């Protein structure tokens, strides 16, 4: 299965993802002062929407043009943290299937849950670039057997 199709099978259509997440995902910048916060937002979105670790790493690598060797340890650390210490590593994410903000510990109550969420990549300011990146990512096959 192609990478984009595999991702959409887990996290729904990319057009239904929050605009703020799409802005970070498709314009990820390691030189930005908040790059670690942005990375955590991306990882919590994938984790919360039950995207397998290997798919999350491959998709982010294809969209952010970063090597898996840099991505995998960071994604793995957060996935393990969310699983082993849910209440101490609580992060908000947009649950695509429910259409609302939830938290990685399974709760729905919190300040982020009450904030409005803009959806889709038309409001990002660079929808054409996102479409080009997605066409690039679509060229890759999802390697389900990859272990990170």
C-alpha cells in the first residue's frame, strides 16, 4: 500500500486534519526555536489516532524530508512515554474520527478541548506546496515490516 493511503486508513483524510498540524508537518523546520514542541504535536496526533510507529516515522520522513535515522528514536521515545506514563506525558491531539481534541492519556477534559480547531490545508497558506509534498510521499510504499 502507498504511504499516503496507509496513513489515511488510520488517521482519516488529510483534508480533515487540523490546519495548525498541517502547517507544522509540511513546513517542519529543525532551526525553528519550537521544533521540539512541534515534533511533540505531530507525534501526539499520530499516536492518538492509533497510527503505528513505523507508519508515523515513514510518513513524517517523506513529508518533512528528514532521515528515518533522526526521526525514529524521537517518535519511539514519545510513543513509549505515552504508553508507559500516560498521566505524566499527557498531550492534546485532534481525534479525526471524533472531530474533537482529546488527550494522549484518553481523557477529553482540559483547556485545549475547548479551543476551536480549523480544519484542512486551504487555510495553511501553502495548499499547493502540501499537494506537491503529498504527491512526493505517494511515491513511497508503506513498509509494514520496518522496525524502529
